[in-house]
């Protein structure tokens, strides 16, 4: 299955100017365009206590852009990715080439996360871990982002997010009926086991992060 709930689509024209070096001004736009999720691993930006902080990543790394005097500005929206801190920090030192338009060399490198081909290199197992289906996918998973070293965390975050989505879907359905209707009561009864699952996953995540 896909590693992200939806493929991110960057808007053609961001709300803020692409001039200058203050790329952080684009964070609200990126958050929406990337579906409130990490563009690389799909972690959801909504579990503040989990230490999964979210940042702005430069797909072609910022240090490389500065050192190479690239024409790609630091605030160029098409080069920015909404990313969890883990993916951002792991990726930084692994740019494969000495050019800003060469992403892959000898099956080592990156697929742009808004490119539909990103999902064809990686996939999510039924348990929620992220695996690879191509050599480039393996390199991204084991070298660049170290998904293989973060398996337990990735699985927990995925299960937690799937539970959140299920709860929100049922609540949306619930709001279609009057409070005293049989349909309302029936649908409401489906929420309790999901709330319990959500609670125990939350505790499991807290234990994982706090050691």
C-alpha cells in the first residue's frame, strides 16, 4: 500500500513571495499542500507530544545550494518539502551529485516526493513499516531516511494515524443524523472501541519516546 495517505501537490503560486532567504514563511502553505504530513515517511503532523517535530526541508539541500551558488533560491517553493525532523536530518548529508538537477547516480539518490514515482519505489506493509521495491527505494529507505532503523516508531505512528482517520470518518457520519435517532446510536457505538485503541496507542507511543 502507499506510504502516504495522499500524494502531496504543491500549489503553483505560494501565498508568500519566493524572493529572499526566509523560506520559513512558506510553512503554512507547505503544511496544507503536504496534507499535514511528512513528504517522505508520511508521519502525521498532529501528535505534538510524540517528538515528531516538523520542519521545512530543501529537496536539493540548502548547504549544497549555497556552496554551489545554484540559481535555485532558498525560498523557491518547488524545492521545499514539509518534513519530519527525522527525515530532514537524515537526508541532509546524502545528496548524490554535484548538480542541482541530478537527483540519482548509479541507483543512489532521491525521487522528488511530489512526483508520483516516489510511491513506486517504496511501499507500506500491512503492519505499517516502510519497505522498498526498487534499488533507489532501498537506498532511500536504508541510507537516506533510515526507515529500517525507525521501524517501530513508523509502525506506531501509522497505526495511530489510521485510528485518527477512522474516528474522524465516523464522527462525520454521526453528524448526519439527529442525536436521538437509531442511526446515530448505532454509529456512536462504533466509536468506543476506536477511542480505546487510540488511547492505548497514545500510551504506547509515549512509552516508546520516553524510554
